[in-house]
């Protein structure tokens, strides 16, 4: 079987930790983009709050930390998404306790998550009784990684999960101090918050499990969805172990990263590159995809921080690293945007999605008979098909075409994505 290349491979680093990790995972069936972003999320979790980037004054922008929230998305059995997360996590478990991130179970209530991150209860009453000179000893940093091969469990609609979306949205920007009075009994304080997410799911599971409020208030735009590239495949019947000594090099590199501390700056060229890109972004349309694109600047800078540190442990972000980060995000963006739209659609509108899916592989249009053959299993009643076709035509998701024959055909309306300057 001919192996289809993952688009991200053209832009992956050629030196540093990511290059070592690519060699480390080379003899596996795991999707390259899943491996890359699993390591990226792990590196961000290891850095925690020890390295920050201040884009402008603190009064205008909070400092950025490299705590990216990575969600690997693929149909069941595709891309080995859970394996990619597990390999990265297992690597970190070989680090010392002071260097390794703290992994938190994905199945937590909001109250349990706060307590797990806090480590100890610090109510106002306790704080008042403690010697103020010793208080910093009790103010343990609230840091950790939400990890789960099925993230829908964490974000699901169950009653015990009420408030989880709002809680995570609050914690995304890594507040120096945060109060839990609206989440737990009493006033629990979190200090120096830094939470990362390493999760995976199937698109259908995410669509059916996410509550309605996940698409409000900007939560979805904070997630970096890494969707399986359609058509990619790799089969390895007898995978070889990594080259001897490679794991030790990776661990040494991660230890070096864990010891970094300071403020990251950027070169004049990097700052100008970012400005040119940002100022030339087109106005976004309404909808959940627009929310992602509006926060793309944060994903771009956080990933660039990780790329720079993984390459040479430098705290100076270069134009080349920013450009590389933009290319990598651009390589996954077609699948990312499509998956965001898929997840955000009510399951009752799934027939519309199936009709659009039937047209994805055709450049010459698809007949009604072919569309029906693909999608009839999801029809609740006969008239639903005609209703879905009319809706998709009115929203300009599809268009009717003619090829000289009497047969009615439809094709997708192509969307333009701006990734470059």
C-alpha cells in the first residue's frame, strides 16, 4: 500500500528535540502530526510557568505561557492517537519528580480538579492564621496536565460536570491567583496556575458529548484540535525499537528544558513578521470557526515558544521559528476547521454533514443517486433528504452544477483559508 504523506512533515524541525522524537517514533504507525503535537504539549507542560512571553504591556495583554491544549481527533482506529499521547507521557514518567509534569485524570468533577491542582486546602481562614513570612511555602503552584484518551468524559453533559467548561476557560490564561468560591464549598485559592491538556477523542464522540455551553464564551477556541489527515496511512508489520541511546538523549533534552527560567523576547524581524501577518488577516465570518481563527495568534505564539526552546533552549524567538509555527498550523488547519464545524453541529443535523462528506472526494460533482446511496442510513424520514439539500444550497455550503447531461449534480463550495502573509 502506498504511504500518503502527512502535510505537516514538510515543516517539521530538522534539529533539536522534535527531530530526535521523530526518529524515536519513526518505526510506528502513529500519525506524524499526532506525535509532534503530543511532544509539543508535553514540553509546554514541563516548562509550566517558568518561561513566559509578554507580547505587550501586562495591562493590555496577560503573559503567554506555552500550555497548549492539544486534542487529537480521529475516527476509531485511525492514526493511533491514544498511542501517540501514551508514548509522550511514558517518556515524561522517566523524569525526576521535580522535572516531570503532574498528570491529572480526565474524569474529574470541577471541585475535584480544583482540589487536585491545589494540593492542599488554603481557605481565607487558614491564610489569616499563617505567619505572613511563611505563607509562600503554602502557596503551592497549581499546575498539571489533564490527560485522557477520551476527553469527552471530562467535558461531557453529565450533571457532575456542570461548571467544568467555565472553570477551564477561567484557568486557560494561567492566573497568578484564582478563587474557587463559585466551584467548591468555601473559598479555595489557586496560585500560579498553569494547566495543560493532552487529550484525544473521536469526532462523533465529541459532537454527542459536548454540552451546549462549550461553544459559548470562547472555550472551543482555546482548544488546539489536531485532526487526522484524510487519506494518510502507514502500516508497519514488524516495528523496530528506537536506536540505542536515543531515549537517553531525549530525556536529557527534557531535563534541560525543565531547568529553563525567564522571560522570552523576540527579535525585531520576528516582531515585524508577526505584525505583518496579523494586520493582513481577513475579517472572520461568524461562527465557531471564526472564534478559532481569532485566537490563532495565541496558538501561533505558544507553539513558536515551544519550537524555539526545543530547538536550542533559547529564550529569543526568531522570525524563522514564527514562520515555522505558522506553516505547521497552516498544514493542519484544513482538517482542524472542518472538524470544529463538524463538532459544533447538533447531531440532529448529521444528515447535512453526511451529504457534504459524500462530495469531499469529487471534483466533478456528485449525483443525487450517489449522495443518497452514501447518506440514506442517517435519514429519519424520506423528506429529510430534500430539506437538507435545500438548507445546504441556501447556506452556500454546496452548489448545483451542470455538465451537459440531464442528471442533477452537486459539489462543495470551496472555502479559502489564509495561512500566509
